[in-house]
């Protein structure tokens, strides 16, 4: 192999082998051949390495290009997702504006404050009792104030709002804690009960109650009562109105074994819903409530809710019901899919 290479590169520059043999010893020629072979091998290796480096650089460039393409694709996908989100937001804003325009109706003290107000058709009605059907909240305030003042404490409106709609035991425990009374919840309940037995017998129906309930019964609209009151208090409160409460085939009270948690949890309304014989959907039930806890519970149950709050209640505690009224006298059944009142 060395011979041909030698002849190619050095034939014109060097003397012939015969001439070299005449002047150079054999060992020197052998060394020369070895050196030339090593030089050729080195050059070949270097060229191979350069080619490999070039190939690696090309591969790196290709990888970089692929990464850039992937990044561009990801950016395009993100832009498309953002555009879709923006379009959805714009549609929601348009719907919000549309419904707000149509739903902000103020009429005879009644204001629609929910976006689902466009004459939704309800088929069943559930009533709270205290402060909604019966004028008991005023009596509760008097009773609580009497017991609190006995221990040098004040039963304030802020405390009352937190207790409204809750079952008796929970309400008593919370009242003791909030007013920092020097007695336990059982003692507090016992003192309240003495006054309840005397004053609840005088309870009256609130304005608009009889008209609405008799109207619904006349048109065969299924109705029910869902109250946090216990059975004993219920009997005392309704003692003047036993015939009226016979109109309600379903009455679920706070001490019902099926009600695991009181308002603001939805149990009270869901148990009541399950008692209707025709098994309606929750969204087909309209609840009438006066308390913030009751509104939260009704909405948690997936039902529509008409609120008739105390005039002192701040709007922020109304929890966005379907409709807010100053009195049941202002309710229009036809706005919720029920037959209108007779003229």
C-alpha cells in the first residue's frame, strides 16, 4: 500500500528506489515508509473526525429547527385557545348585558336580581315558615332580648342575622357563643322555651300569605313547608292557624330524622323535595324564604328562591336570590309559570 502512495506523491520530487538504496541504508527507508503511513493515517482520521463533526452540527441544527417549529406550534395553539376563551367571554358578557337589561324590573317594591328570571316555569312550591308565613321573627327578637338582658348582654341585629333559619339547638349554641352568655346552650334553650310557650300562641300570618297559598291550592300546585323549627315549637306557633296549615300535605321540620344538617345546608329542601309524590326535579321547585341561610340552602339544593327579607337586611347578605320582594303581596305567580291571581 505504501509503495503506490509513495509513487503518487513523491515520484516527481524524490529519486528512485534504486538510487535511494545506493545512498541510504535499508533501515532508514523502512522508517521513512512508516512515517509516511502514519501521516496518511493521521490525515484520514482528521478528515473523518471533521466529517463527523459536520454531521453532528447538521443534526444539532435540525434539532434546533424542530424545537423552534414545536414552539411555534405551541404558541399557535395557545393563541387559538386564548381566542376561543375571549370569544366565550364576549358571548357571556353579551348574554349578561342582555339578561341584565331585561331582568332589572322594579315593580311595586319587587326587584328581580338574578339572571335566571325570564319567566322560568316552576311546578312546585316550598315555603319557609318563621318570618315568611308567620310573624315569629319579631317574637324571637323579643324573647332573645329578654334572656340576653337578664345577663347584661344585648341581642343585636348582626347576631340575629347569623341565627335566622337555623335549627333550635344550633341557634341556641351560636347565640350563647356570640353573646358570651355565662350559661350553656341547654340552659339558654330552657329559658327561651318558657317565653316561647307564652308568646308564640299569639303569632299571626304575614300579609299576602293566605292569598298566595289559597291561590296555589285552588290551582292544584303542590306545596310544602320546610322549617327549622322543632315539632314542639311548630305546634305552639300554629295553634291559631291549624286549619290553614292543613293545606300543606308536606311539612318537614328541623328535628326530622332525615334532615342531617339544617340551613344553610340543602338537606331541609332536598328531603322536602323527595316527599312530593310526582318526584319533581329540583329546578322545578320555587322556594319562599326570608333568611340568608335559607336562600343559601335553597340555591345549594338547585332550586329557585324568592326572598322576602327584613327591611334592615343589607343587600350583601341576600346571596343573590331569584327574586327579592318587600312583601308576599307583591308576588306575581305568572312570572314563574303559575296561573295569575284572579282579578
